[in-house]
């Protein structure tokens, strides 16, 4: 399984990568939304993991942009991942 993780925090990316490595999945990383969207343009992924709280373009807008695509990649499965502990 080839997974893209769009997450601005390098420690969070590392923790998820370690877990996915154990499961035998391959994880590509993007440190911000624009990088992730560009990778979706040029690569093939089975699932996209998206952090909701990122500086600049947040996860909500990133998901909107993926869903607004006019190709098959608009239907990529997306899983929201967040380390937000503030509640709300």
C-alpha cells in the first residue's frame, strides 16, 4: 500500500512512518499542503493521510482541493490525522 502523509510536523510524520513500516506500507511525506497536492499530481497513492491543522493551507482546504479535481484522484480515500489535544 502506498500512502501519502501531508503533515507539517516532522515528529508526527516519523511516528506514523514507523507504524506504517511495521505494517508493510510505503509512506511518502509532504511537509505542507502544496507539496502534497503536487505529489498527488505526479504520483500514485492508495490513501492520503491529512493533518487538519497546518500553517498556510490547512487540511480542510487541502481535502477540498483534492475533492475538486476532475480526474480519478478526486476519489482518493482520505483519512484525517491530527495531534490536536486542545479539544474543541
